[in-house]
C-alpha cells in the first residue's frame, strides 16, 4: 500500500486502481481487469502500458505538479493503449485507431512537462590541467579515460555548478 501526495492529501494505490477502473467503465464501456500502480522510476512520461502483463504504471509527479484533469487525461491515454491492444487493434501512437479513440474519449496526446522549468540543471565543471580549458557537462565521466580535446591534457573535476 503506497501513497502519494495529491493536493495536500495522499492518494493510495487502491484509490488509483479505483479511479482507473471508473474511467475505463465511464469512457470506454469496458472493465479494467489488471493492476494500476504508481512508479517512482518514471521521469519524463506520465504513464506506461505494459504489453506482457497489461498493467499500467503512472508517474507520481502527476499528482504533485498537475491537476486532476491532467491525471484523468493520462489515464485515458494509457487505457487507449490497453483496450486497443486487448482487442487486437492498432494500439501504437502512430496508428489511426489509437488517435481516433484518444480523440473520442478526450485523452491527452502528450503529458505536460513534469520537470520544472525553474529548477536549475546540474552542471559539472572540469578543467584541463595543461591548457586550463573549462569543460561543462551534465553527466559525470571518468577523468582517467578522457582527455582534453584541445591539447590531449589530463582533465580534473573542479566543481558542480547550477545553471
């Protein structure tokens, strides 16, 4: 039993399951017979449909950074994949049947950005020991394996900076 914050309140996994089942019956006239859970590992996507298990995962950031209408829109999107796949029709984003059903039920085509635009990115600063060239990267790397592109000198990690 996992719970996530929803507008100051917590939303339990059971509540998410009930919401998905209700949306499925109200908008698709078909029951949802599998599991719907929150998945903290989802970063940029709002939800995911699993082809093998038919379960649905949802990003808990949807509760923190969007409203309930957006959550329901993402649920409708994932249920389009679910119901079309189970009925043997085109369930991928590129398929006409998917686009048509998504439009009929009023689901979201894209999830709004879940990464805050005001949040600073992590930038790491490296410097060449020979020519003093500064190299900025978002990902860290092994300074024993890589050298300066200008002079082939040894790189040294300086500091993380906020960009």
